[in-house]
C-alpha cells in the first residue's frame, strides 16, 4: 500500500516563499505586481504554465522568468515555508499503519530535498519524485514513483493536477482542502475523497490506527527568566515545523486547575501553610495530567507546558524548604509516571531575575517572597538538573531574546526529532 503526497499545499505551506519569488521574478522582468488572486494561483502548477497562462508571457519569456524565480528561491524562498500542523502525526501514523510513503511534486529535486531535510521529514518517505525541465506531468511522476507491484495506492494533493494525474495513473485520489485548491476544483478533477484537515487524511486511509504518540515538553525558570516570551516563540517554531502544539500552564490548565490557581496566587491568602500550598499545586497537577496532558500526547499532539512538577520541587521543596524528596513524594500520585520528555530550563541568576521582575509588573504572592527564597528556588532547580541531566535542556537566559530562542529551538527540535525515530 502506497500513499503519494504532493508537496506545496499538501505537506508544506509554501506561499510566503513562492509569492516572494514570483513577485521578484515579475519585477525583474518588468511586469507589474500581480494581484493577490493571481499570486494564489501560482501555488501548485508548473511555473512555466503560471507565467504563460496567468501572466500572459510568451514561452520564451516564461523560461527566463523561471530562471529568475529559481535564483531567489534556491537562496531564500525555499525556507520561507511551514509544514502544516498535524502533518508529522499523519506521516508517522501512516508509517505505523504499514503504508509506504512518497512525495510527487512539480518542484525540482534540489529544493524539494532541502525542504524535506530542513524540516526533518525526509525520513518518512521511501521515494521522492520531482519534476524536471523535460517533464512536470503528474501522471508520469506518479507512475515513476510507484514500484511495479504497488498494490493499492493513493495520490493526496490540493490541486486538480494531483487528482487528474492520480486518475490517469490509475490510482485512488484524495483531495485536501487546507491547501490552495477549492472543493469544486478537486471534485471536478475526479477526487474520490476529500479531507478538510491533515488529520482527516488519517480518517480516510487508516481510521483504526491509533495516532503515533506526541510529546510532552515543559519550560521552567525563576520568575523573571523571560519564560513567557520564550514559550510564545517556541510554540511558533514548533507550529512552523508541523507539530500540533497544545499550550498549557501550571498551576491551571483545566477549569478546576484554574480555580486552584486563583487560591494559590491570591495575595490575601497569607495564612496558607507550606504543606497546603504544596498539596494544592499537586492537586492542580493531578487534574491537568489526566484531563489535558495525557489525552493530548496520546492523540499525537505536542504539549508545551508553562511549568510542571519541577516548579513544585524548586519552589516548595527548595524555596519553602519542605525538601526535594518530600515534594517528589507528595507529587507521585499526581503525576503517576507522567514526566516531560524534555524540560527547557531558562538559566538565570536569582538576582538578575529579580531585577527583571521588578521592572515588569506588580508581583503576585509567590513573587513577593524574599531574595533568599528565590536563591533557594534557583538551587532547587540546579539540584534537579544534577539528578536528571538527560531530561533538561539548560539554556543560558542571560542573553538576548533572539539568542535564547534560537538555542531553545535547536535543542527542542533535536529532541523531538530523536523521539520520532523511536
Ligand atoms: P506563573 O504564573 O507561571 O508565573 P510566571 O509567569 O512568573 O512564571 O507561576 C505562578 C507562580 O507559581 C510562580 O511564582 C511559580 C509558582 N509555582 C510554585 O510555587 N509551585 C508550582 O508547582 C508551580 C507550578 C508554580
């Protein structure tokens, strides 16, 4: 059983790069900037077709325009790209269900391979068949991609060229609506099935296979470590790479957890004992793990959690001096074996964190604690990292935002891609 995927509009959302390059080529060739509707149509068909049919160029001009386009595309355009959220789970789950996968695209081989490698999805495909200047016909490409005894095969794509090519090659066709073609276009071209989202590809092709497991990531750091900004940036990067990100936080993350959060952070609750505090954080976590984290990971999603168990160990164990092992013991029934696959620790000295905090906002109950409290929290984190260095990605957070986010992205992507190999 084989599933062949078109690239642009099916696996990757390449409009940013394609549009920038089309505009660049037209400008260099002395043509006016096309309107948005015309630009949209550039995605999918062979470039020569677009330049002749959409812009009205002669065949000769179209070849020149293609050369100009490719010059920018190969330098910059090809990485102005995103993998559709959920595609990674689709590819992994299809592999799990025993399908062989391929890419069949009107793009040339060089950029196609670079895009697939850059986003770390080349490994899922048995074969990658690309257009050459001599032939960009989908039927030919599909026939070339399949072995002689392919059995059942599907062409998945977002444009009529994909459906039509699949039909002519004698295989099944599945049109996707999240790309650049309309339902009408796909139906007219003979699409047998239609998927509105990447996930729906799975409902058509392997409805009984459990999705491949997602991942659980947490981010930790002292108050003032810049966690909020970095979570935002990491979520965006993961989204660009085709992970379906579920953002959540502790305390909170569920309706019950958010109520517990209010009690915990309320400045009026000065009389709260350290034990009550530790148990409330654990209670919020118990709900969160079962209601939100485990189901999302089981569905193939990537949970990105703002603080988790390590915060309790550092703040209640270290800061409140309940002891690391005691806090771990209290939390055992709450997490019951659910630990992050990777925890990003934003490493910043407690004095510098305090300076940033004071500059930023009015402190909540936890943030109002004395400097010695935050020094013990910092030490608590360091002890955790010493105990379990494998789970942590320690990132120096005393740098610029850009440097920090690039470092986090690299470390997290490496770990996620290693997990995908399992
Ligand atoms: P949060 O709102 O994430 O604060 P920030 O955005 O400043 O990081 O967390 C609220 C506070 O709760 C924070 O000071 C850390 C504290 N906390 C604990 O003491 N124990 C815990 O288990 C958790 C999850 C948080």
